[in-house]
C-alpha cells in the first residue's frame, strides 16, 4: 500500500478556519442552508479548490463540484464530499469534516504529484440538514433524480412559510444558482466521510466506523384539529385544546421510541402552533414526527403504535388527528464492494474499526441509488452528541478518517504509473 | 326614566360593516393590533364620530378619544368604549361590540338633541388583546399609569421578536401615534360593554350580565432547558428533550385547571420552541402559562401545584424548568356605585340580568384604578365561544346592552334641561 498519509495539521487548521464562518459563542456553528454564512463557506471552499488546481462547476440546485482531472477525462469521476450547512446552533463537524477531508485528499495527491486514471470530484451538496428548507439531503436527492428541480427551487423557508425566501431566491442571493444541469450523469462511485454523531463507536473504542447501511425511518406530519377559544371564560370541561392534545401525542411518540429496545427511535421535534398567542386556546397544531428502527418488522409495529396513539388522542381530547406520511428512507444497504474496500483499507492502515448502521440520513443515501456509494464514520467525542454546539471530534479522529478516504479514493480512481 | 332606546338596526348594520375589515372566510375577523386592518377600522371609527359632531384626539400610545362636548367642558368626561383589535382568526364582537354600542349612544343622544352636563368621550383603546404585542390592555394600562409609555412603544412583535416591528413603529405605519399626552387626567367614570365570551349567562337565560369584578389570574413563562441533539443517532435513554418535558408540563397545567372545580382555569397556549426544526431534539422551550380562580386561597394552591409540576418535570426528564411570573390581575371589585347603577338600569328596562365575574382581562380593569368603572356583558351565543370565528351575538343582544349603556351614561353625565 502506497504511503499517502494526509497532513492532519493542515486538515484541522482549515476545518477550524471554515468553522469560524457562523461560529457561535459556545464554539459551535450556526450556518443554515443558503444563508449568507453558507455562501461565505462555499466561497472559501471554492477558493481552496481553485488553489488546488481544480475546476469548479455549480449546478442548478447549488451543488458544487470541484474537479481534479484524471488521465482519462471520459471516465466517470470518483466523487467524494458532504455538506457545509448546519442545523441552528450546531457543531463544526457534521458534514463539514467530510468536505474538508475530501479537500485534504486532493491536496495530498497534489503534494505527492499523484495522477489518477479517473477524475476526482469533491462535492458540496446543498441543504443536507433540511432545517431551513425541507426535505433534508435536498441537493443530492435532485442530483440522483429523486426530487424534481423545479419543485425544490420553489420550496419556502419552514420557519417563515409566508414571508420567507424560496430555495431559488436564496440561491440567487448568495450567487450559487449554477448553470450546470443537475444530475443526469452517473459517478463512478461516491465516498462520504462523516462524524458518527452517536455513542456506539466509543463503546468499542473504534477509530473508524464502516457504514454498511441504514436504519429504516418513516416521517409524518400529525395535524391536530381542536377548537380555538378564549383562555379565560371557556370552562375546562368544554375545551378541545389542540396543544394539550398534541402534548399527549408527543409523550406517546417518546414512549413508542423507548418501547422497542435500544434501536428504537421516535421523534417529534418540530411544531406549527395556531394561533400561538397568549390569550387563545390553540385550535390547530401540526407536529412533524418520525419513527426509526433497524428491524423492518419492528418499525412496522412502531408505525402501528403511532396510528393507535393518534386515535387514542382523538378519543381522550375530542380532537381530530390526521397522520400524513411525507417521507421515508432506508433500509439502505451500501454497495458491498465499497463496504469491503473501506473495511479492508481501515484494517490495512491498522485502525480499530467496526461495522455500523447510520440512523440519520446522509447524502450517500440518494447517491447509493445511482452509483456504488460508501460511507465511513470517524469518532465523535463528548458522548457522541451532535446537532449541538458541543459536538466534537479530535484532530486525530478526523485525520484517521481522511487517511482511509485517501486510500479508498485512490483505489477506485486508479493511479497513473510514474 | 327618559326613553332613549337606541337604534338597534343602525347599531347592527355598522357593527357588521366594521367587521368586514379583516373579515375571514368563515365570517370571523382577523385584525391584529396596529395592523393595516386595525388602521382601517380606526379610520372608519373616526369618520363616524366626526360625522356625529365629535372631536377626535389620539394620544401617544394610539388610544383614540372622540369627544361630544358637555355644557360644562371643565367637568371630567364620562368615558365609554372598548377595543377594535382582535386575536388571530377571532370574531366580530369581542371588543368591537363595545365600541359600536358607545358610538350608538352618541348618535342616539344626537337624534334626540339631548345635551349633557359633562362631556362624553367614546374611547378606542390600543392593543387590548395582547396577541401581537404583550401585554394585553396595553393602551388602557399606559393611560392608567400602570405601564410606562416608552417601555410599551419599544415592545416588539411576539411572533417575530427579531425582525418584527415595535409598537412605536407599528403606530407610525398606520398613522396613529398621536400627540396628546397619555393619561394624566381622571375621567369622571368609565363604562364598557363587552360580550360575555362564556356559557354562564345562557344557563340563566340572562340578557345582561352585571360585572361585579374579576377572577384572580397569575401569568408565567416556564423556560424548559434540555439538551439539543440529533434526532437520529441519539439513543432515547440519554435524551433531555425539552419539548417532551414541556409536553408533560402542559398536560400537568391542564390537569391543574380541571382539579379545582368549575372556577378553575389553567392555560398554556403559547410556545417558543428552539430550534424547532425536523432534525434536532429541542434544547429549549418557553411556555407562556397562567392559572385563574375566583377564590384567592384556591388560586394560591393552583400556583403551588404549578411549582410542584415544574419540579416533577425536572426530575422525570432531567431538564431544568424556571418559572417566572410576568403578570397578574385581579381580584378586581368594580366600583359599587357603578355596579348598582348598571344593575338598577337593567332592572328598570326590564332585562333579565344577573351578576357575573369576568375571567378575562378587559380595559375596564386598569380604568377602575383611576376612576369609578363599570362593565356590562351582553349575551354570547354558540355556547359562548369566543376568540373564534364562530363567536356570535344576536342583534337584540347587542341592542339590549346598548340600551343599558345609554341610560347609565346619561345618568352619570347629567342631562341639561331643555
């Protein structure tokens, strides 16, 4: 195996530098998709990649491709990347570490004057988080043909559905509505490094997680319709308070997550509350919620429990609850050849590694539908907390992942003999 | 008793006309304080009052005073009025019926060429509802010296605390930041007609409610601090989900309201949820809540139950809950002379009437601290539902209230002999 160890110090320095764009008081990062801060981070990425000799292309949904040409430009590129957007008050690693590791792979190849047979494209996908605009992994889904470009460009900000910008307007504002067609081409393969975002690897003291696939997840909006009324004169006995009913549903969802073993997850993190003022009993609440499990049959039972919980809330509170599924993902099985390559690479480099499933969605999930895709996790510290300003990985954690990534990219791209 | 029956048809016609400003699809009214619609309703009120020969004054918080001069301009005026703003998707009666009944009193006196000793001022108070800007009864509180003008002008929109307008800016936009000093003068007395907004009067088939006083109410913000984290990889067992904890608190608040007899009320109608996105376990939720009862000792127990509920939620969910009281009102006892006058007037006119307490705050509450104040309720139909598009009173209900109001105003203002 050729020695192409990355420069871990350079990688860390630039990861910290790009993390200053949107940096928060507690050392995290607040950089919502297509915000001014996202634009600045994209600008810095493009500057770095041009300095590294790459050609930049931006497509119609704002995905950025930095291409290092191969000996044979006709070969489909080896793609490697992740995202630069964060959740509100998030960390400096989620997504960003994957982009910076890919940047470091290119720089390392440059340092060692290694030419590859196939081109390498470092990718920044638009709006992976789905915090400002729904759905998550928007850019990679459009690229993979799972969402229509026009529909996504028209999506409006979730937090301000009346006055907020559309995706198209937000792209225009930061200058990243590109002219390249979105998708319509198959990469040779796709690699993504990501932080784990959970506590599993720490239990085994693993340095590298080989992501073999994903949990299964189903996403819903539960609309609770009660009766808006005055908080004062309305007797308790005649109320149909949609928020009280929604609160019961949220507790039930939490219970469902806990009732199905360590692999159960159930979430209700997002509400739209009407009218949400101090003097009025809420008449309508929309609860975004989801259930997740690694086992398909168990997930079906959790889904059934959710339906029953909605019916119970209807009976107890005299409201109506409409449950509408708006998305799903998984179970994904990543390409076996890619999994084997990443596992063998980690072993050859002497890293403690283990197989792992992702519970969260990642850009590698849509990519896996159009080309062989593979993911590695590097270690998350602080108990694996993520989507939090305290999210943390050590310099050595990120460098280990980048080293595996470099070897695997090279194996797939092919080295041109000196 | 002089016959000064109001023109019920004219009163109803103009009540319906002003209700078209901000009218909703279901026949309600959406006219938030100091919105463009509120401005248009104010314009219409001012035009009507000028046509009725009144002089318009607007003070620094936007309260409007339409003065019908008395024989003795030096006498303190008899004030009578209410508010023109509504809650989101509210009705056409709450507040508005009180303003229109006062308009009709002046028109009736004009029709019959009745001069009064004291001036009469028909008042529109700014932001009674407190939906867009906190607190409720803002204009009447500043007038009564209970809030500072500068502090209230600086209050920003509750629903958009970052980008929203201040009260001062919103007043400027609709042209109702007046030049008259706010308050600093004592009315001779204050009358307010309001719809009941509850089911009590219907039980006794009462046409007029004589409001002798109010419930006691205490208002809080409960801040629940958990730990923001990723919805996917974070195991259920290690979560500190602030929204799950807040949901438990909301159910407890509802339980407290039901556990203290028919006069118990406990509400939690308004939330601020952070970050309120689909991929992140909420780290912080602020819940506006209140407890109300007619009995002071019982209210104290409800307050104690709320404190204990907050402590229980802390223990069960591993979060912190900080309970901060931001307001209170009552128990109010309206001026006994005003109560007796209104009761005797209703009886003399042959209306079925009963004494009643208000559970909600009204502009008469701050006014009662600076002059004798009295309130009457007219009947609410549709089960007494209010703060809802279905809020309804019949033409005869409003006319009955206006007849009582006309007699009582005349009794206090004094008739100049022909």
